[in-house]
C-alpha cells in the first residue's frame, strides 16, 4: 500500500511537470520571504537596541557631567575643609 502511494506520487509528479515546477517555485519563494522578513526584523531590532543604548549612555554622561560641574562650582556637600 505504502509503495503503491509512492509510485503514484512519483508518476503524478512526472506527468504534471509544469504544476510540480510551479509548486516548488512557490515553496521556494515563500521560504525565502519568511527568511528575509525574519532577517530584516532582527536587523532592525539590533540597530534600535544599540542606538537606544548609545543614546541613553550619552544622556547619562551628560547629566553626570552637569552634576560634577555643579559640585565643582558650589563645593562638595559635606566637605568642611577649605
């Protein structure tokens, strides 16, 4: 029974060559589209993550430098030596 089904499938593939080729082409295009969209999504996620980390680091460094400048101008809190 199983071997008969295999023989019939192979016969069907070779008797309908155009349909078989178009089916394979559709499967190949579909898989390629999924891989492409996944790759684009991962690239966008990586780019946005690194950009956000860079922006946050610059922002915190800027805030930290402002705090240091303010302490240098006004003096360090709790420092009684002059």
